[in-house]
């Protein structure tokens, strides 16, 4: 494992689309595996999710927020300025059908389906990060967060498409 590995998740690609034109395309964004996220993952692997707040969920949720820095000790209470209207919703990844397992550069990884955040009304943002949690509200575990390379201020009609991967080693 590489010493500069940031954790479990990596954003493989993210695309911000406005008026059918790509205004941002980025790949290979590393993340921070949060302290309670680490506990969540270990409990899922070794106790079958029987640790409090670590039950393997039917779905995982990806969200966007505006924390200026990401810290390993962050929890859902640290999520800052997550959009709440104008088309924004946390995006769902099923724990049973939302991922495929493949091998990239000799590393097994779970690759998530492409998810899309859409803006309507007056839009939303700016958002600076994408995060992974196990619940649709702020009662869940903040598993992992990745900073975006560029702040996103979504206008009505904008779409942010992204795909992530998870691995137990540095995720290619």
C-alpha cells in the first residue's frame, strides 16, 4: 500500500455539464477515509455490521457540501451547506446492485454506477466536496469525502455526473 494513500474511495471521473457542454472534467480525485468510516468498514467486514451505527445498509448515499477543509475526524455534523432544494438530492447507490467488482492494475475494486446531481430552480452551490454516507439524512456515518478540484456553482439545468471506486488498496 502506498504511503500517500488517502483511504477507501477515489472519484474516478466527474463531469460538470451546462447547456450540453462540459465545463469541468476531472479524474482520479483522492479522498479521506473518516475515522468513523474506517470503523464502519471494519465492522461490515469482520462483525457483519453488528457494531452500532455500522449495519450494512441497503443503500449508500453520495452528497455534496461546502466544507473548506476535510479532516479525518469529520462526522455528518461537520457537513456544511449541503444543498437542500432546487433539484438537489443525495444520490443513491444500492449496496447490492450499485457496484461492479473488477480488477484494475492488479487491484480489486468496487466501481459504482454513474450518479447524477441535477440543478433546477435557481440552482445551488458553491459545493467543494463530495461525500459518502450510509443514510439519506444526517444521522448516518460519514464514511469518506473527496475535495473537488474546482468549486461548483450549479445553474438551473446543470448536471454533475460522477463515478467512484472503492478498494482496500490504493485504488487505481
